[in-house]
C-alpha cells in the first residue's frame, strides 16, 4: 500500500479537500468482505496513476464523523474528490476499468 494513504477524521480535510490533485477515497472497514475485494483494485489504481491522482482509504469504524458527513451507509463506497468537491461516487464493488474511466475524467 505504498501509494495509498491512510485517512482519519483528523487529516481528511488537509489530505483530501485541500489537495492539489484529485483524490480517490475508499471508505471501507476490515470486516467488510466486498471491501477486501476492492482493496487490491484500489492499490493497482494507485500504482498506475501515481502522478495524476492521490489514492487514500478511510476506515469508517475508526473515522465515523467523516463517514457520517458524506452519508456513507454502505461500504465499500468510493468517491473521487476534485477541488474539495465530490465529482464521482460509487457504492459496492466496481470493475477496475469503470474506476479508471472516472479517474481519467477527473484528471483530464
């Protein structure tokens, strides 16, 4: 997970909302089976898009305030933020190519 940052309620604003790059955020929890399926895909995307987007994960159990503020009711939820705003929102396991298309749109 060298290219994937760990987020928390404490650093979310600085790392995501104030980022100069678009940010793909994976809202997850360790007990969530589908989250474990998405994890490797998120890591691949991080490695393949290292210069164009930041990729980060936030454990919803450890950071309930951020999850609540974005209305996270199902996980995994993936959001792409650009200039502090959500530009794409996915719930559930997504194919890698769909996520890559969303990254390309956010960075293009």
